[in-house]
């Protein structure tokens, strides 16, 4: 039964959300993705998204930066030590901070990453994609994994939210 639920989840994700984020020398593309959830009202999408943020993040009251009832939420998250690189034989890692805006309309929501920052020894710095690429458009070897890591993170967050909005929190233990 669980295999069937997993299969239905992945099929529904693929049918509903064909767009995926990618990261290149121009930054995050596309700038936003609209996900259709025809079975939900604008209010249900808003309420479900707020509930998802509160269940997903440790300090949801801090992470939810903006909340306009039934219209938009904006939240911040930090992925610890996810950006890894090697320099002079030493492995380093940086945290990635993201700010996501989610806007709602009847039966759909817009998922928009609006800020990406890295934290290193000098503090938080807005990601400048041009820094990671050579003039010929090729990724610098030292950060070759960054585009895939950033793309995967954004797509994962969007897919987890979409799954929650479609299926609710069906992961409840039957205690």
C-alpha cells in the first residue's frame, strides 16, 4: 500500500508541476513556478502553506517574514553546510539562506525564491551567480556542484509544499 501511495505522489507531482528550477550564470530560472491545485480554494492553499511552514521549520514565527491573509506568505530557511568546495586541499562548507514568497489564487499558488545568500566567515552575502561562472559561461571548478545543489534544494522545498497541500499531513502515526 505504501508503494502505491509513493507512486501516486510522484505521478501527481509530475502531472501538476512540470516546471523545475535551475541555477546558472543568470541566477534562478524560471523566476517563479505556478503550481496548480485545482481542488483547493485560495484560503485553503494559504492556510495549508502556513501550516506546512509551521510543521517544517524549527522557529516558524521567526521564519515567516510576511503573512498577508489568503494572499501571500514569505518565509526564510537555512540549509546548513550544504555548499561544499575544496581549496588548497582543504574542504570548506557554507550555509545557504533562502527567502521564498508564496502567493495564492483560486486553485493555484506561485512559488518564488526571492533571495539566496551564503554564509562564510565574513557573514551573509547575497549570491551573485556571475561569481560562480567564468567569462565563457562555464562553471568554475571549485563550485561545480553549486548549481545542482541550489536547484535541488528549491525544487525539493516546492515539491514538499505541493505534496502537503495535495495530501495534507497523511504522515500521522496511528497511535
